C-alpha cells in the first residue's frame, strides 16, 4: 500500500466520524423539523453528555434492575443495544471499542484487544489487526487471533441467529459460508500467527475499524464451543465473569482476576460485583430507583426508565438531578409487513403514512422533552444534524386523507394485528387509536422483551405491524438503510433489521452503487437521498427520534450515556460513590 492510499482511507474514516458527530455537538440545542432555527424543548434532568455522581470509588456491589432477561449474551448473537453495551463492556473485549467518555467523544474508537484500529491495504479491501501482549481469558490462557476468527465464523452459523450481519456482507466468500460448526473455516480470514488476524473483504470498506467494535469481533476459543448453550455462560475476556445465571431471575458477575488493566485503556471495573435482578414488573424498577432506599441506592436500570415515570421525577429536584435524557441517534418506526396483504400494495402503505398520529407516539413516550417526531428513517445524527421531511405529512396525521387513499386502493375494512414488546403497549394502543380514525381496526399483541427479537425475527409468522427501533452501529448511513430495507438481508429465522421484508430492486441497486463510493461524504449524501426515495415507497412509518431517560440511584457515580452505544449508560466506567454502603 502506498502512502497516498493510506492517507485517503484515513481521511475517509475521519470524514465519516465528523459527519456522524455533527448532530451531537451541543446537546442543549435542537433543530426544527425543517432543519432551520433552533426551537425545541430542553430535555429534563442533567444535560445530555454530562456525568452524574462524580468519579466512582473501587469496590462494592452495583445492582442492575430490569424487567427482562438478555436476548443473547453469546457475542456472535448479541445485536440488541443494552446487551451489546453490557456484554462488550463487562464480559468480553473486541478488537476495537468506543471511548468511555460522555458527549461526542463517546463515538470515537480506540484499540481494545488490538494494538491499533486496524491497518488497511489493497485500497481498503484488506484489514490487518495485531493483538496486544498479555490479553487473557478468565482461566489465564492467552487470547489468540484464531479465537477471534472462530467467533466471526460462528456469526454465519444457521443455529446461532440474531447477531450482526456485517461479516456476511463484507467478507469475501461470505455469501456461501455456513459457519464453523461442521468444521469448515472461512479462507478470507487469515491468522498467520497467534497475534495477527487479516480480513479480506469483497470491496473496500473505509469504516471497517468501526465494524470491529461489534461483539462479532470478540474472541471465542473453539474449545469452549457449546452451540446455542454458549448463551448461558460466555467465556470471559473482559473484567468480569459470570458467577451464577438463573435465566429470567438473576445474573451475578464477579471480577475476572486474569483481566489485566494495563492492557485495557477503557474499562475501569469499579464494582467488585454486579447483580442483575430480572423480571421486575411494570414501573417498579423506576419507583425503587426514585426512592433509592437501601441497596437500591446502588442501583441502575436496564435498559432505561419507563417514559410514563418521567412525571414522577420532574417535580423532585434531587431525583431530577440523577436523570439524563440522553440523545440516541436512533429511529423508532412502525414496520409494515410487505410480504403479505394488505401491505404488499404500495397504495395501502402510503395511506398508513397519513393515518398514523406520530405526535401521539411522542406523548406516549413521555412528551416532547423525551422525543421528537421523526420525519425520515435516517436519524439527524447521520444527516449532518438536519431533519428532512420529504413527504410533508402532518405530525398528527390526516385520517380523512388516509381513508380516501384506502378507498381508492379498494381496502376499506382493514383488520390488522400489531405486535410489540411489553414495554411498548401504550405506544401500540396509541397506534390503535390513531388508525381507528382512518377506519382501520387493530388488535394489540404484547411479547416479553427477552423473546421479542426472536418473535419478530420469524419471517414466516411475522406480524402485520410491529414497532421497533434501529440505531446505527457506528456513524455512517451504511449502518442504517442496508439493514432495514435491503431485501437480500431477510432471513427466515433470526431476521434482524428488515422487519418489513421489503424487497425492491431499484433500492438494492442504489445501495450497491453507494457501497462502491470511495468518498464517504458523497456516500452519506447519497444515503440521505435514498432515504427520501424509500420514504415514498413506505415500507415503514417513521415514528420518533427518542431520548433515553437514564435514572440512577443516589450512591451511583460515573453515570453517563455513551453516544457510541446510542445513549446507553456506559457500563465500562460506572460504579459507586461510597462502596461501603449496602454492598449486598
């Protein structure tokens, strides 16, 4: 590789990062829906990008309260934001990771297991990483490059569903590979020695360093392979290891004595123990952390506070100071199953754009201080901070226009089902009410959060309507539209992203064209234009751009939302103010 090629690729990565962070610069400023002058409500609580509780002190027990079990802790299957944050910060390390810092810096990447963020060659089609000295598993054995290769290969296995698809999209020969469980390995990943791993890609990918932050690029030694049972107890390369795990009830992490802080610039591992209590119903976790009695003073919530609990927080200054309404960079949408009637008809899908009351969605999520009405699929963080509005649909919808459009399409007596995670029941009921005004009857079905991803990932039995969010894995349009609307990514089981089962040749052709662009700034503009084009084909209705209400107990310190993990509490650096209190 000559110097000119290396400089061009480095510049492209820098451009992608700066574009992705443009919307995150001043979190107290908001844009109007047309991208013009600032005009929105400041979020309540501590300012987004700030740290709650000061610097933690090492020791004690951190409690995590949640209503759900983890979807998948297996790093080959882990592609749900709260679990990605939990897994990659506590249980396993990846080649590259995000900085543990509040604000825009959280989206910057640094080496983790690797000595650098990757060295491109062959015009960006080949990427080489070298492992650090002294990195070990929980039993003290060294982490080898072959272990990372093996986990990337596992992500192709049909039985290990649910994980990121980047390896399948990017790696040469990936389209026909079926995983290593039958003994076959992928030639496009080379491990010439125990410290070196080389990835050969189908095409240049300037942003491959960001891809290496994903759990797919964590190590799993082949000797530890347990198939689907690996979910129960991943073999730790991080600062903690699993002590006990009673699924749906409790997970207990204790220190991994073989994790060496000298090899890890990101994770601080302040608590001695982390206890995750699962199955807490309704808003009980919110109420417990608001009160912060006893051990609950040492508690945080996963994934975040319920929006309906926000009014309990705002009147109490001491509690409000413990809450952050963190910017996410994610888009929540109502996905329409285009694989079957009535949403195989573009006219019906267009009518849905006008039938849905998006203001009611914002209200159901806690009001305009907690979310903004979405007017595109692509979030502002991937559009230079601008909020496009190509369809000019009123935020409250236009049910009469929707009725007329349905009549023209010959669909005047629609009866539909919507499936949502249990915590989104209020939002589903808001959809139900707004669609009823357009003459559409909707039945609401709820699913336990731990089973939701697998339920909606079964394409043969997928519901007609579902609400789901999508967050970029790193600051690039390539992490958004291809996963949501590329028909080639649809899987019969473990389908992630293209919940609409949308297959449109013109859309896929344009995605391929954009993927071949070497200028990242040009590519991001092209993603924005494609986003507008897909909006007109209406495979989904964008609902809102939410903020995460993050609430912590009175004895919790080092709490902030990390922009690299779409505003989730950064588990790498959270801990306690005074570990002597309620260690439990």
